[in-house]
C-alpha cells in the first residue's frame, strides 16, 4: 500500500515538473554462500513486502512523474544477488540514484567510514552500472544533482563539482542520502535514533546543542554545508536515511525534505512549478 506525501515548490518553471522521491528500500537478497551475518540480517527483513512496495512506488512514478529520485539504501548489503538486482534496476531511464551507507555494507564487523566505502567499491566488481558517488541530469529546465554522503562526509572534489553544476545557471534540486543539519531535524533524529547522530554537518563547535560522540565533520564537509545552506540557486534538498518523514527549512530558506523508508511503502511526490 503506497503512502504518498505531496509537496509543491515554486521555482518559476514555465511547465510543472513532478518528482517521485523514494529512499531506503533495503532489499535483502542473499545466497547461501553469503556470510552468516548477512543471512541473519536478510532474514530480519521482509523481502516480499519490500519488493512489492518498490514495485508500487516505481509504477506510480512511471505513470505520474517526470523524474524518479532514489536517495540510497536500495539494497541492504553487498551480495551477488543484491548487486545483480541493483545493476538492472538502475538502468531505468527515468531514475536518478545516489548511494546510501547500505550500498557499501558487508556486515563484517569493520568500522564503516570513508576508507570502508573505498574497500566496498572494490568488492562490487565493476560497481552498479551508474555513478553512485556524484551524478547530475538536467530535466525540464531543472538540474538534479546527486552526491554520496553515505558516511556523513563530503569530499572537496564533490563540492567543486557541485559548484560547476550551479554555474550552469539552472535551478538545482540536490539529493543525498543523509540530510543536512537543521536544529529541529537534529532533535527529531536524536530522539528517534536514541542518541545516534544521523545528519551531515553536526559540528559541535558551530552547534553546541549537538551531543554524543559523532566525530567532527571534515573541513571539506563544513565548507560543503556552508555552501549549500547559503546558495540560493539550490531550490530543494531531498534525503532519506532517517526512516521518518520530515520537512524543514535550511538557513538559506531552502526546503529540505526527508522521506520515510520505501520498504514500508512510503514515497514523496514533489511538484515543481
């Protein structure tokens, strides 16, 4: 059963453009040769309902929207059947995608960070067939830009590429897996995840209300946060990761939309006008 949130953003388009935002599908396909940890994780998920939810979401997007944006955690971990599914799924011409942390997950007990991500990319044996690190596409006079921030950090090269996209002069819809820090969203996330910090840019110097051992943002992440939250050409930010719906306004006035998990049948339709 599809549960659909609907929003409208005025950006001055001559013709309306509809986006379907999906995130956190967590498809747990596995085979018997996978690790015990992955198989245990897979069996804790409901694969049938997750697949059915994604089918309904995609059907709605294909029939009613101009663009489908998936902000990561399409799969639950790196396994051969998960990779095979993702490579085929991501060939959809209407779909834009950026990685979440589960695209890199192996449930191997190792610390998941930027180094872990690079090791996981090697294990993907050729990747997922699309650029999951940074991608952009202009549709209907709008530039959709996807950036991988799966481990709550952004690299200098990603910021430079974003600036080049902004220089093209089109209104930008930015989409990432983890959302950007905003005070009320931070509070909701902190309560929902029992103290775990799940937003990007939670600098304890700049934001003293942030508590917990979160690790400080890289210098490049801080610069990215400052740029995005002060760039008027970025008209909206789409994210997932938190497993709940939330709408908040960034310091620039830009709306940030966090969409609930897709494996439970949630999606968001945004109309740009």
